């Protein structure tokens, strides 16, 4: 029986830029940053209050995982903002929204009242979009 999820993946166009975005803008903590082949590294980050969940910032590069055509297709789709990768939660959406905007995070949707609480949508530096939510308790 499966007991929990320990790692999930977000495909990124540039690991250095993704590192800066997730660590310096979103405030995530680096869990692992180790060389992995000639052009990439195993880079995982964790939300500050959820250190048991590692998010792998996985580069889309040609090699063992992806052929040239796949890299081109995935890169195009990510840049178009067609991947909705996750829902992140916070305790105070309005304050978090203002903090992230001041750090240069781009929002596709400002804080809006929804049936489950409040939500805003933002993009990472690659073009992946995320929901940022304050859930009703």
C-alpha cells in the first residue's frame, strides 16, 4: 500500500533561474543540490512548513530522459503557460500576494473569493502556473 508522496517534479527551462525563483522569491528551502550528468543537477526544494515534500526542479534538456523533439514540445508548452503544476497554500493570501508581487512574481489572477476560500494564480520563471490559496477552515 502506498503511504505518502515524497517527491514531485516541476519541469523548468533553466535550473539556475528556477533556483533563484523558488528560493529567493517564494522562500522555499534547498534540500538537495547535487551534480547529475554534464548539463544538469538533482535540485530539490521544500516549502518552509513542509520539509518532507521535495519538489524536483527538473530541467528539460536533451539526453537520457528527453529527445530533441520532446524538449522542443515541452519548452513551447511551458512557455505558453499551459502547465498548471500545483496548489500552494498560505495563511494570509493578501499579505503573501503583496510580498510576492514586490519580489517580482507575476500573477495571472489577483486574489479572488472562491467557494473554498481565496485564490490567486501566479507564474514561475519558466511559465508554469500555480494556484496560491487561503483555504477556509
